[in-house]
């Protein structure tokens, strides 16, 4: 039994063809095994026709019961062997689908996590979603049915050999006719490829529009724009439908050809074989065998055409996959990586003057909320801005001089809308599985999320749905906070961690968070008076620069700070 998913490896993403070839090399044993199974199946069906014809020519009618049992036993044995291949084929083809599809989604997920915000800046959201849903299915289907191509070649060669040994001209006709039929389908593949590309592009555009529409639905309702945007979405969906219909027409034409060409081959073989039998050039048994061979040939030709169609759609899908895999991160890795300071340290942003000091719970207040995103992006090195770490020995190291993976390990920017994944609550909060139940419970309590544990009798083993939809907005936010605390980075930057939490829970979070990380640097970017009142130090940012700092209560004496903090109201927890 092989376990999926497996380590995906390093893909060749220079082109769609190279990527598909790389996938085949990764699973060549499984593909070869599936091809062997299907080849044995088709050879058994061909052998049944051969044995039946040979039995007729050997005088079956006058051979007695022993002869009848002999030939019946051989034919039954072939039929049983063919039947035994069916479950093996189903299992191997399913494995090939899962292997190709999951390997692709592993690569896409791994690359997406490494790119971070770079991915959404470089590609529309709908493009990424379509890769993870539609494209992996097309790639998987191609490899699921790729074994049929090899087995079809084996079938044609086997039938050609048997016909050549029976009648040279007949065998040559078959060996020439099959390639000609396949070549005759090629002119239809180019428009299929073009229409599939167009349909795929419009699907991605529509998905992007739908994602943006859902994300901004509340704003659209506020300004009365939902009808206008809804009309645009409807028009775009109609264009996608029209493109899909055009692809459907081409698929229908190909399906007609896949039925017509093998049918013509069947008629031709039957007609020519009957003529040869009438003039005595072939025996009755050979004619019967030829009739059986035609079924195998028709199936083989159909599979050739199906493989060509699958290849077209798989290349379209692989083109999108390699586009994601080939994306380079906006933030380059340093040529000569620096050594991070030892132990805990401070984080400083020279652009704004914000500093997060180890052992201190620091509040950061921005007068203009537009300054928040650039600030936290510089502090977490989601954009280069000169932020630097200062160690206990006063050693300074710029974040851009450290490997990006090292920065991510030491600095965590926890947004208030981070994603919650489906699965057990324990695994969601502690993906590495390194925390004890006592520590997990303690961090959940620090985030004032005890009610989440009490809500289910399974406690930490409760199952979360996608995004934790069974919990209120405030509960989801407190779970995100608990997860960030369990990560225990050297520098933790919390961005509005209680924006969806009611006043009672926010007060509990503020009280418990203040002493939760005594030997780490912790910063909270917020305008919540409850949180700021529990911080050790507050820095007030105006127009991108720190203009005042001190305790929250001292800063309240300044008009600008008081206006920024006190004009906000704590939202009631969403149910």
C-alpha cells in the first residue's frame, strides 16, 4: 500500500510539456504497471477472437465433446484473466490520478505559501483558485487514462501481426489505416486547444470577480452598488457560458469523429474480410476472428483520439500550473546571508521609528489606518524597508540580509482575519504537535477562548469546519490569537487582535496578554483603549512617523492621540 501524498520533489516548470513529462518520470513505475495491466486485458480479448477462429477452423463441429471442452476451456481462461485485470486496472488508474493531481496541488500549495502576498500581487485570485480546482483535475485525468495509449498501441500491433500472418494485404491495410485515422483527427485539435484556453481564461476572470464581489459585499451594499456589480457579474458569467458552449461543440465534434472513424474502419474490415472469405482467400474461422479483431481495433482507435483530447486539455492546465510555479518572490534572498543575533532581540523600523523591544508589550497607534499595512509589512519583511534586528550585544542585522525562511521563523505578523483551516482544533492551534495539553489550554485561556473548548465535549479534539464557521466572529478571532501565541516567535506583531471581540472578552484578552510573553518582543497595532491601557509602552504614528511615545494614559493628554483612540468604538462580538 502506497501512502499519498508523497514528497512532491522539484518540478521542471520551464514549459507545460516539460512539466507533464516530469510528472510522468516521477510515477513511471505506476504508469508502466497500469499500461501492462491494460495491455494484458486487451491481449486477452484479442486472444479470445483468435482462439474462436482457430477452433472453428480445427473442425470443432466434428471433434466431439473433448475438443469442445478444450477450446471452451482456453477461451474461458482468457476471459477470466481479462476479468481479473479489471479491478487491478481500476486501482492503478485511480492511483495515477491521485498521484498526478495531489503532486500538483502539493507543489502549488508549497509555492503559494512561499510566495505569500507576492502570489496575489502577480496573479488574480481567480487564477489561483482555478489552478487548485479545475486544472489539477485535468492533469490527473490525463495520467489516469495515459495507460490506454500504450495498451492501444499494443492492441494494434497484436492485431496487425495476427492479420499479417493470416493475410498479408489485410494486415498491411490495418497497420496503415489506424495511423491515418489518428492523423485525420489532428486538424480538430487546434481549435479545441484555442477554445479551451479561452474558456479557461474567462473562468479564472469570473472567479476573480466573484471573490472580489464577496469580499466587498458589505461596502457595495453601503454605497448601493450591488446591482451594478451584479449586472457585470451576470454579463461575465454569460461570456463564460458562451465560451463553454463553444468548447462543448468542439468536444461534440470530436466525439462524433471518435465514433465515425472507428465505425468506418469496422465497416471496411468487415466488407473486405467477407469478400476474401467468399473467394476462398481466408477461412471462415479467420473471418470470424477478423470480426472480433475489429472491435479491439475500434476501441484502440477511440482511445488514441481520447488521449489526444486529454493531452490538449492537460497542456492548457499545465500552462497555468507552471505559471504559478515559475513565479519569483518579490523579496530576493540575500547573496551572502547574515547570521541572526543570538537569543531574543529588538525589532526596529527606521522608516517609521517604531521599535519593538524584548520583554516589553508595545502598543502602536496609527492616526491614519492607511499607514498600518505598510508598517507591518516592513516589520515582517513582506516588503523591503530597512527594518532590522538588534541583539543583546547591540549587533544590528537588516531583515533583507537574512534568509526569508529565518525571518518568517523569528517574526510573526498575525492579522485579525488570518485563515482558520478545517480539522481538529488541536492541530489547528498547534500544527507541529509540539505543545502539551496543559500549554495548549494555557494559551487558549490567555486568548480568552475557554468558551470555545467548553462549547464541545471533545474539547481540543473538536472538529473545525472550514474557516471555523461554527464559531462566532469573536471566537474565531480569539482562536487566531491563541494560535499565534502557541507559535511563540521571537517577535510577535498582532494587528487589531480584538476587532470582532465584545468588551468583556477584550478586557480579559488585554489583562492576560500583557504578561504572556515576558522574554519576547510583542507589539500590538490597534486603536483599542482596553488593549492600549495594558501595554508597557505606546508609540503614536502620524504620517508614517512616530511623533509621540509613552504610556497610554500619558498620551491621552494629547489631542491628536485622544482623537484617534477615543473616536473608535469597540464592536460588539458577532454571533
